[in-house]
């Protein structure tokens, strides 16, 4: 039996790896942001006018995940409010929302209201949108002084949701016409450079915005970021000298994602900690990377629509019961057609639509789809899962509707093949 008390006691007594673990987390904002001077300066130049009671332009930040967009805004906000305090003027109110989490127009308005007036929360549902908006106007006019910045991280998610969400954005961009003294500015953050193409013309006409692009970090820049954080994160001599360059190189391959590099370094340290190691070495980095890849796959799987999960179930069945390795689209579709009958209310997709979903899974890295020449039969697409078959089964079992049928062997896979001359062939009858 696991002796939890002894484990905790031993943990307290063993040599420590981490000094300040939290400085490696994405929400931590350091006192200096390496390689983002240009972006900090541009944001500062735009918002500085609030110090003289003027209203700046709305602002949009673009760049891939982990390029420092949110960190720069938080960094500037802290320094701007520090100057407000030193000058004896009202501080700006900064409200940070992630549109992946607060993903409807109603929830955005309700969350802004709650950030301004937490003592009187807006219901999470049930009010008409215009009533919530009126409540927001009243709270701003009554409770705020100075400027208010509303930061919408991953704003493209909200834009793609529905027309009602765009109506909310339209009203937010025009909110100042109904305010008394406080002025509201919108800062949108997006990983999608061209997301504005999705905006309604009415919204575009009301933006009054400026854009700042954040380029991806290269490996040397990521190394500088990790070096800066590691000084506080780890005790002296707890890191092998090869660990940070490796983390930086691996993250640079992922579109220069500094957030992933910080995560990888932290999880490598945690791996060393759990193995009772005295120092973090490259083996811990590779172990952490493997676990992160599994976590990423699981998270992506959970967010998939049911039809895409059905395609992965079909591929799972084919890989489990067939010795062909990669399979063709037609086999996946035939298996899918059989399995979809077991899910009440789920409509059967066309083969063309299934092919499109396979392409999406390929782009996401869930499957590997490659077109190969088959001689006189032309070119054929072969598909193989990028997920270990045991892990894929576990993922499928987390979906209740699929857990019930994951062990069902489709009729098309029962005694439909034969071995001849060492090769596998499909039986015709």
C-alpha cells in the first residue's frame, strides 16, 4: 500500500530542484521581457495618451502562440498604472478575458460586468443581451474613473462563433458614445493574422484600431528567455548546461513558442523531482516532451466534434484488426458507415465530407495521411494514426457514446481477408 505520509516526509527532506517554480508558468510576468522592446514601445506609445486624459486607439496584436502578446500587454499595463500612481491620477482598469473560456457574446459582457462589480454578479444566462449591455454601461458610469482597457485574448474564437457575438463586439467598439467620463478601449489578441476578414463590415467600420505583429522567437531568443527565468526558478547547479539549449531548440521547431519552452523546462524539472534526481538532465527533457505530446493529443481529442471522433474510432478498429499498417480512405469510410449506426441520432456523412475531416485530423497531427503511387492503380491516400493504439483507445473511452461501442468489431472486419503468398487480400465473397 502506498504510504502517503512517508512520501510527503521524504519529499520535504530531499534535495530541492526548484527555487521559484511559478516563474516558469505562463501567467508570470517578469520585470524584463527579452526581445520584445519594439512591441513594448509601440504599445506604450499608443496607450501613453491616457496619462493626459486622452483616449487611445483600439489595438490588435497578432502572432503565433507563445510569442509574448499577452505578456507585453500585462507588462505595459503594470508600468502604466505605476506611472498613474506616481502622478496622482486615476489608474486605468484592465480587464483580461480569454475568449476560449468566455466564448459567447453574453458571457463576455457578463464577465466584464463581474470584473467591474464583483459584489453584484450578472447571471451566467437568462438576461437579454441588451439588458446585460445596459447593466455594463451603468456599472462603468457609476464605479469607474480613468480609462478602462478590455483585453480580449483569442478574439478570433469569438468572431467565428455567431452573428450575435459580432453584434456584441460592434456595441463594445461603440460603447464610448454612451459613457460619461470613463473611456473604454478594446485590445484584441489573436493567433490568426487575417481574422479581421471574418468581421462584419459594421464592426470593421467601428474599429479605429492599430495593429502590431509579434514575430516568432528563434532558438537563441528562446534560450535568452529560459536563461532569465531559470535563474529564479531553479537552485544553483540544479540544471545540466545542455537542458536549456535543448528546450529552446525543441520549442523553436514549434513556431518559436516560448510558452511551450517554459512549460517544457518546468515539466523537465518536475520529472527530475519525481525521480529523486539531484539535477535536471536531457533525459528528463525528452520524458517531459513525450508527456506533453500525449497531453496535447488528449486535449485536442476532447475538443473534437463527435463525427471526427467517429473517424478516429474507425481508424482504431482498422489498425487493431488489420495487419496492413496504413489504411485507405475507402476502408475508413466503410467502417465508419457501420459504426455510425450504433449512435442514435447521428447522421451519416458523405465520403467526401469524411475525407475533409481526415484532412483536418492530418493538419492537426492526429493522423498521418500520405498519398502514394500504387502503379497502374494510380495514386492512393494512406492514413495512419499518430496516437499510440492504447492511448487512442483510452481517449475514445472518455466519450460515453463511443465507450459503449469501442469493443464492437464491425462486420466488414470479420473474416473478410485472407493471406495468399504472404500477402493480405480482401475476400470478394
